[in-house]
């Protein structure tokens, strides 16, 4: 009961802080929108940028909504089919392995044949994965996970690549990219909460008797709507200098490898992403058993749904903190912000390790553990728009989608290793490894920052479309 009360108070405080930050950080945007509705202000370029943001965010948030809709019930669905923990682990390994192998290939396809087509392909492939989950056959489900891994590679590369290209092609301010990334992260957290609640209702009572499969059926419908929106509202773009008939896929992949090897900053970004996101996904696997205890002895004293919602609010808070820092300290290098962020994330992981190392029961040090986890989630909220800004700044346009999937190779290798070894390690050992990884990430982030202090990088070669002249 005491943990419930503390969690409720903590969740309320987080929601209040999130609402304050959203209103405060976006106060200028709210003033502009209100003035536009009242027709006191009408800036054609600003209107064009807002319309562009809406097109991108609607498609992107529907894509992640379908992902969040099924996420909480993947393990439960497999379990309801009677598969063991070891067999379920094989499903996840198949998904991450597919992403590892297919990621660079689908990235090259996106750069060559178009990011819009690839975004639609994400909707199709993920829908196939959802439909195949209706089967209880082991081989069919493994086959479905191969589609899932490939679709995930598309989700985390082509949407962002499309947005960055279109942003620069239309001549929008470079600093506005950070704002779009922050809004995407904010919306992602909000969508995750809504999708989680909807999935729970569908699985429990509103699913027309489909049980745990109901959220997957709903995700398929969302993906169908998203595919139509992308097909009708997006324009096609390709890697800079790449057309549908100009370069073969092997050539695109080779160009990406050359960019990766020849520019130390690109290679460092890959290392930074692998280290941080490996810790993040390890946290995703471990936070539930860490809170509940090895034998689920604390399952009745804490609501995992409320904790998950609190995590999503923390991510939203982190995105708004990033927006505020970028707006209030315009001369502060985003690379320096990244150093501070990974330092705080390291401290959060250290706090969780201390809480786990010095407890004799799952209820002991529970508040310290929760606060450490929530602080880490805030750092994740800062990380997503921050890393998006860095990749937009340093990755060459011609191989952007391919490089973004190459970046995920190290992450997928780490996740496969974690999935095969995590059952053999104690909670404390796992989080100690996360602390070590985050400290290593801090070191590499500091190297990255200092290596770019006196090396300003020109923007990738995209010729912007000049804004239309106003008649005012």
C-alpha cells in the first residue's frame, strides 16, 4: 500500500511537470497558432513548415502506435499458445537476427528506390507479421518474426530519412529539425500510453473474443490506414545523387561502408548509438523482473501499467527538456548536451545497481530503484531527439537510410547476446554491465564532442527549394 501511494504521488508529479514543460517550452508555438486562427499572423513559410510537420508526425505516430499496440502482448500471446520461455526467446532472437541481416539491405533499397515506398513497405511487412501471429504453429511464428525484424529496420530509418531530406529540400531552418525530433519523441510517449491502454481493453474485454490476438488485429488496421496516408500525402525522395535507375544496391551499400570507414565521426556515432540503445533495450527486458523480484514476490504491491505510463511521461519530459535547452541556450553545442545526458544516464544506472545490490527483499530500496529507472527514461527522452539531430547533421544524405541501419547492427548483435545470456546473470550483474557500458558511452561522447569543436561540417548537398515570396 505504501508503494502504491508513493507511485501515485510520483506519477501525479511527473504528469504535472510534463504538462508544465509542454506549455512552457511550446509557448511561442501556441501563440503563433492562436494568432494564425485569428488571422492576425499569416506567414506562408511558417504555414508550409507546420503542414510538413503534420504530414510527417501523423504518419510516423501511426506507425509507432501500431508497434506500441502489440508490444505489451507479444510475450503473453506466445505464452498463451503454450510455448516455453526458451521457445519464446527463439522468436525474439529471430526478430533481432532478421533486423541485423536485413537492415543494411533494406536501407540500401530505401536510398535507391525511395523512402516513401519503403515506409509503405514497413506497413505491409508489419501487417503480415501481425496476421501470421494468429497461427499457433512454431515455424509460422518464427517466419512472422523475420518480417517483424525487417519492418523494424524500416521504421527506425526510412521515416527519419524522409523527413530530414524533405526538411532541407524545402529550405526550412536547420535548427527547426531539433523541434521536429522533439515533437516526435513527445508524441511517441503520448501514443505509447494511449496504445497501451487500448491494447489492454482490447485484450481483456473489447476484443470480440480474440483475446491476446485482438491488439494485433487492431495494429493491422492502423497500419492499413497509415499506408494510405503515406501513399497519398508524402512525396518521394531518394538518397542524394541516387535515382531509381542510377546505382545498384551493392554500390549503395559499398558507398555507405566507405562513408562509415572514412569519417571517424560517423563511426563514433554508430558506437554511441549501440552503447546507449543496448542499455536501453536491456532495461526494457529487465525493469519488470527487477521491480517484482526473481520470484514475482512483489507482484501484488505495484502496478506495472502505472509504472509503464510513468516511464512514457518521463520520456515526454525528456523531449521537452531537450527542446528547452536548444531554445534557451542557442550557443550550446548539441554534442555537449549529449555528454551531459549520458553522464546523467550513467548515474541513473548506478543508482539502480546500488538499489539492487543492497536489498534483501524486493520491497527494499523500491523508491530508489523506481526513481533511478524514471531518471534513465528521462535521459532516453533527451536521447531520441538529440541523436536524431546528430545523425541529421553528420550523416551524408546519399546513404542516410543505409547508414542508419548499419548503426543498428551493433545493437542487434548486443541484443542477441543479451537474450541468450541474461537468464544466467543476476539482476545486479546485468545493471553493473549497463553502468560500464554507459560510462564507456560517456567517454566516447566526450571524444566525439572534442573532435568536432573545431571541425564545422557542411550540410549534406541538398539544394533547397526557395520559399515562395509573400505578396504582403
